[in-house]
C-alpha cells in the first residue's frame, strides 16, 4: 500500500482539525470570496462575448461580412451598378471559408401614409439571399416570396418604422422616388424586423431586387454590389484581403469593420474593460489567499516549531501549508465556476436581466460562453495565486525558528 507523503497528510489534518476555532470561519469566508471573484470573472467574460456577438450578428445580418461594390468615390445609397456575373464569384463560392455570395441593390425613397412621411432606403435582395442571420431579427410575418418569373411587391419594414407609420402586416404602403421622371411604387407589408440599432431600424426596408432594377432602368444582370458571408468571423480581415485581391480592378471589397468602424471600435473597448476587471478581481483573490495563508501559519506556528525541531526541513513544512492554501483556492474556484455557469445558463434560457433596447441595442443581457476562455481563466488564476504564495511561504519559513515557534502563543 502506497504511503501518503507527509506534507499531504499534514495539510489534510490542518483542514480537518475541528479545534481551529479562529481559522475555520476565516477559511469559509475566503472560499466565499474566491467563489464570488470567479463568478464575477466568468460572467464578465460571458456577457462581453455575448454582447459583442449579439451586436456583431445584427450588423452582419443587414450587411454581411464583406461587401463588393464599384470602385469609385460614391458613398451614397445610389451606387454605380456592377455586373453580377463577375469572374470572382465562382472562385468565392468554391472557397471552404465562404458560406455564400448574395446580390443586393439599394434605392432611396420616401414613404407616405395618410398622416406620416418618412425617408427610407430600400435594400433589394434576390434568390441568392441567405436568410439564416436575418431570420433572427424577424419579429413578425414572413420573408419575401421571391421568383425569377415575377416581381414581388412585398416589403419588410422595421418595427420602429411600422410604428411611426402606423402600419401592420398586410397593409399597403406607397413609396415615392425622386428621379427623372418621378416614380411611385405600392408595396404590401409582409414582415417586420428589429435589430435594436437606430442606423438600420430607422432607415432600411427589404424588397425584391428586381423592383430596384426596374426603378433604375437597369437590366437583370446589374446590381449595386455583392455581399460575402464567411464561416468564421475571426478570419474576416484575412478573407477581406483575399476577396479584394481576387476582385476585378474596378471593384472594391470592404469588410463590415471597415464600413462601420465606429461600432467595431466601440466593441473593441469591451476587451480593455474586461481585462481591467479581471486584473482587479484577480488581485482581490491574491490578497484573500495571502491573508488566509498568513492566518493559517500564525495559528500553526507551534506545530511548525515542533516539526522543525524534529528535523523536518523548512521546505517540507511550507509545502504542506501551500497545499492547504491550494485546497482552499480550488474549493472556492469550483464553487465559483458552478455558480457562474449556472447564472449564465439561467440568463441564456430565461433572460432574467432585462435591458432597454433603445440604449443597449438588446432587450436582455446576452451570454455567450467560450469554453477555452473559461479554461484559460481558471488555469491563469490558479497558477498566479499559487506562484504568489511561494514568496510569503519562503519568507515565513526562513523567519520561524524552532525555539521561538514552540514558545509562541
């Protein structure tokens, strides 16, 4: 039968000693403090990742990952048309990191009802449109029913715009276009979407791309541009450069980060805020661990003196106390992980904490757990705390002499 190392045996006796009236409640408080720290850090990672993903998905649903358009200085909604039969399209469709390429066109107009007049940007889509992301923003109704043989007169409005115009599913809406000659179109509301972002909800409506081609007197091959959807957002810069390098000389490829830098720069600030929060919380855990370490040492000073007088090396004695601190740390971390993940899953499924979508763009606190980041967090906290404990352990071990320790009360 294998013998238990003495430092493990000693640490277990210290933790199980019922006579430690002073240290036991402090150990419990330390476990609670570490657990609370882990809960805060895990939820901070989950909320940050969830919020960034929620905002990013809303932007991408309206504009994809990469946009290809005519290479000119025209940044208005009335873009120079390009031919949809570009040589780059088959190449992109075969790329393993690309989900698909969809055509689009935009047209500025004015929506008029009996009581209201609103400016609007019509975004035309066709059969190449991939609805998976956009479907998440749909609040009511259905997507457009598109066909090659007939032009659809359906329109998808935002819930905010529909409220302003006092429209609902099935209502007709008259849209006017300032051009030569002026034109008008009547659409039927088939669906309502909501991104929570003013940039889209107060501006965009979705229609059949053929409507815009007809309004602009374009032929069936002319579009405003193409949108490229990729599988992994983390590769967006790499794929943006790839698309740009393979597109024709008169085309430009811009990532969604380049098109909306303010939004993505703002999201990048979240990482800085989380890093500061993690650093502060880790420091609190370190202070807690050092405090409980010194308290245990203080309470067991006579035991240390007796063991050293019996010939036990200082390193062996301190190893036992570092092991005690490590057990306390692990206990707190396990409880913190369990509670943090539990709170996160409850928020994911029941959306207990609500938000004002006009301010935060989402109606509830989003949670998205990245398991690699949680694992890295746990390993980092444990390693840092244990390394920091080595210094006070070495100092205390050198300072405590057997004679003084035995006399200590």
